[in-house]
C-alpha cells in the first residue's frame, strides 16, 4: 500500500557568512572564499503525523559561535501554524549544537536518536577537544534530562518510524549521524543533514572538515544517493542553494520556509 505523502519543508533559522574554502572542504584553500552556511530545521507533515527534524540553536549559542540567528526554530514554526507544544516527535539527526539545541522548547516531544550518537556524545570521544568542538555540554545535559524522563527513543541503524518515513545511520560527521528518508508527492526525498553540508561535498566527494570518520563520510555520500529517488531528491544540511532550488511557502516567507516536496527549479 502506498503511504500518504508528507508535505516537507525546510525552515531557515540562522546563517554564517564570510567562510573560507578550508572551512567547508578538507584540503580547501584557506585564502579562497567559501560558501556561506544556512542553518535549517525541517518539518514533515501529513494528516496523521507531524515530525520536526532537528531543533537548531538559540541566542546564546549564536553569540558564542559567531552565527547570525534570524529567529528561534520554535517561533519560526508558527509560520506553518505549528505550536511548539504540538510537536510529539522530534528526530535528532545528531547532537551537535546546531541540530540539538533548544530541545527544551518542545516540552511534549519524544526525541528519536541513534544509539551510536548518544554513546558518542557522552563517551570517551568527548575527551578530545577536536571531536567535541561541535557539541555543547548544556545541550547534552538537556538531552539526558529528556532521556531520564522517558522521552528518548533509540534506533540502531535503519528504522521505519512510520509508513513513509525512516531513519538511517550514516556516521562520518559524528559517531551516530542519521539521515531521514521521507515519502513525498515527488517520491523519496532524503534529508541528508550533515552527511553532506553542501551540494559540493557529496557531488565532488570532498569531505567537510568537522569529521569523526572520513571513510564513513565518503561512504555516506553513496548511501544517501541510494536511498533517494534521484540525486535531485537529496537535500544537504546547510547549503544556501536550497533557497534557490526550492520554492518558498509564500512570498512573505521567501527567505525562510521552502517546499522540498516540489520539484527543484532554480529561482
């Protein structure tokens, strides 16, 4: 039976400009300008289920890390007529600060995470500054509080959360990074999150420099392409080109909310 398709949206909540190529690619030129990063959370919605994929970060993290916060994810969801306390399922692709901050803004949610990511973010790897640079201890504490209150659901590898939506362990960027495969009106779309920050990372097989395992990252590019309907059905985690390829929800939201369930057409 073909499941009901999800409406799928990217919601941009922050930006980071002035990057060099070396910040986006291993081996990139320090003196060469690199793509800006856009920061997104994603919504998959249909008549019977509503999922938030990742929870972004808030003002404190933005100030500490020199990012420009446009608005908090919870407030931006109101543009889709979604109140934060309505969210019952949050998929955390991984626990980096820009994907698992502000979880306290979603008080009624269950949080789906890979076993490997929880172990990685709270284990011996965090003894190394290089490996913990993209994590925030307060986010980890907030996650553990949800765990101890019975609001974390663990997955080990591949798991179908409901018909038309599944998660898949990729690793590479972090120990337990997972991607999300979503059935939409245009077929299977893969939200790659940080399995590929930019289109160029996966298209050119040029890994992003924040990495736990380079081999897993490179193999992850192949996996996300296999999971998707076509290469045009893979959505990278931070590429501003997403805002050019996909239509906005409305003219009012032309820089904020984008429809990923429609065919990409460069604007």
